[in-house]
């Protein structure tokens, strides 16, 4: 081994790890190194396990692994080692690299997130990108024991499982709950002349609110939105549009309009 390392054909990645293929640092190299270096029963977990499962467009500079409490662990540069009480039955995905399943990893990633908002973003992205279903997320929020933000995670999982597949919808539902408004149905399906139409939220009185993220302003987004809103309006529902940026900057003003709309339609 010393000869191969001296010749530059093999490369040392830690006290227990050598790279014997042509050397190239990539995410998979970092994952293997983190698991092999940190402990005999450590496993890729949290956002790192989700990236291994296919999560896209989420950046974390650290590799996250979990180790059962009281088991021997070693520190490794660039690796965050999280203590868990014990491994759950069947929580590993069964692959060559010890890695936690996406449903368990999502709940732990949310618990280890820096803020509530980042936790909600991770949970939303995991369901949006089909790493798990909303129903599976709800079940995992009840099954996987975490200490941090437990109630927040369970409440957010219920919102996502009920149909909020964008963070804007989650924020809007939270505002409705905070302001004491009746909670609407989410991702309501309507059939029009051009096929099925999905409404972000709708109250039984006929008030519809569409939460417009940035994708609504790109390409054919404005055209598609206009056709959908016109079809809904011609069917007698009233549509309010809430830009996601507006929801961030002026939540009280948009909620006041929603309250007014519900009052006009006799629902509040």
C-alpha cells in the first residue's frame, strides 16, 4: 500500500480509507469516506442520504452520518456525526453503502435543519421530487423519533400529505391557521374544456387562491395561468392570485383580501 501511495496510483482519504481507482473527488467518494471513517455502524443520513437517493437542487457543504448513541465514533473533517438513540428496524436501504431510507432521512434532516423554514423546504422537496409520498412522510413523522422540532415536523408532514406540494402553499395554510380563517381544501381538481385543472386552495363557498411561485412568470407560465383562471372564473368561482414574493413581504395585506373574499361570499 505504501508503494502504491508513493507512486501516486492510490490516495489516502483517511486513517481507514484508500482510493484505489483514478483519483477524483466527488459526492460518492465523500459519502463512502464519511461512513468508513466515522464508525463501524455509522450510516449516511439526513440530507446526504436524500442526495444519495436523488435529491436535486439542495446544497449542503457537510456530509451527515448517524451513529447509535454510546457506539464508538471518530471525527472526520467535513462530516457531521449525529447521535441517535438506536437504529430502527429496517431503516437502512440495503445498498452496499450503509445509507438510511429516504423517509427516515427526511424526518431526521428536518430535525437537524438550521431553521424551521429549511426543515419545511427539505420535507417539501423530498415529496415534490418523488423520493417518498405524502402518506409515507406522514407515517414517518409519527414513526421516527426525533427530539428537535417534533411537533413542527408532524404538523408540516400533515400539511404536505394533504396536498401542499409547494412551500408557498404551506406558508399560506399556516397563515390561515394563524389568523383563525377556515382551512381550505388543497390541490382541488376541476375539469374544464382543456382537461383537468388543479387549484392550489379552494373554500366550499367558491373562493380560490392561487399561489404563484417564480415558475409562473417564466416561458408559457403566464399564458397557462390566464387560461386556468379564466376557466375557473367562468365556472362561477372567484380567484385571488398571491405572488410568493408578496406572501413573504405583505402577508397581512393578502390575508386581509382573503378574509374580505370569504366575507363577500358569505363564508366568514
